[in-house]
């Protein structure tokens, strides 16, 4: 059995880690460099760094802060935000990222996924899908959850995996920051549609939510969260101990 990964997420705006609810009402949390170092030293399996306003503001990702974060951690680092071209992939990887997450850039040019997978390998390309329920269906959103693309989410995710995305982060806008549990219905649909690793994001409010996630959906490879880790509501060692007690394999 493959060990389940626990992944803190750093949503970065103007050089600071922020956190909101349903992708809105962002509040300042901490320095991304200090938080990244803390998580690296305290049991995180990987780390995700999102420059959350790069796409909406039409600019490139802040590479100076990214370079500092990458040099301070000793765990795999996935980076996203403003990734629109192969040059953006190259720039972020040269800053120290291990994997590159693409969302709005892939929506704008779906062939970017195929090109990046061919150049850097499937394992380097992470599809980040921001998904929200609209009229009873799952819809893909772009630009940090600000723009409804009109595309059906499950078909879009399957298409990107077919083109070479080696991993999928499923961000549920409906459950983001609400702390009421992961979006099991959405994640189940994604797991049934693809065979690559699926990372659950949005809704974690307690250790019990992670236990429920991995019990309900054994196919989910990782749980990603932000606020419960940032504000000390749950520590990663405590979370892993409880998962282990519940027979869920984790790396300690």
C-alpha cells in the first residue's frame, strides 16, 4: 500500500501567505519562507506554493520569494501561479521547484500540458483544477476561482491527464476554508475518471476530516490543507499519529 501524503499549502499574495474562505476575504498569515521551513522540519511530505494572484493580474510568478522558499525546504516543492508557457515552467524549475502546477495557463492553451510533459516528464506536470458546483454540475474556474470557464470539470481533468498531467490537485471552491470536511462527492468523481495521483484540497477542518477522506476514498493519494496547519489547529505529527492509529499508512 502506498503511503498517504500530507501537504501544507502556501497561498502567497504580495509576498505573504494568506488564507480566505471560498477563495475570498484573504487574511494575512505569515512569511512563506518561515512557514515553509517550519513545515519541512515538522513532518510535511511535500509543500505547495501558489502565487494566487499572478494569473488574475496577468504577471509572472514572484521568483525571488520562491527561490528563498525552495532553498529553505528539503521536501518536494510544487509551484503554481501565472504558469502560461514552457518558459514559465523552465523559470520556476530553475528556482528550485520539483513540480509545476498549471491551471489558468492550461485553460488558455490546453496543449501546454502536452508540451510540458514531453519536455520535463509527466511527473513534473501537475494539473490544478479549481472546481465549483454550478446548476447541479461540476464546473472549472480560472484566475484563482474568479472566472467560470463553462467547462465540465471531470471531462476537463480527464483530458489533461490524457495529455500528460502526472498528478491532479482538486481544489473544491465550495468547501475551501469552510472547515466542514473534504468534498468527497467531487473527489470520488475525479478518482473514478483518472488513474494518476489525486490530491484532495479544500475543506479540512480537523484530523477526523483526513481520516474520513482516506477511508472513504482509498484512491486519493494526498490531503492538502492550509489554515488548520497555519493557525496551529492541527499539527502534522499529531495528524499522522492519528492516521496511523486508524490503519492509514503514512510516512513518519
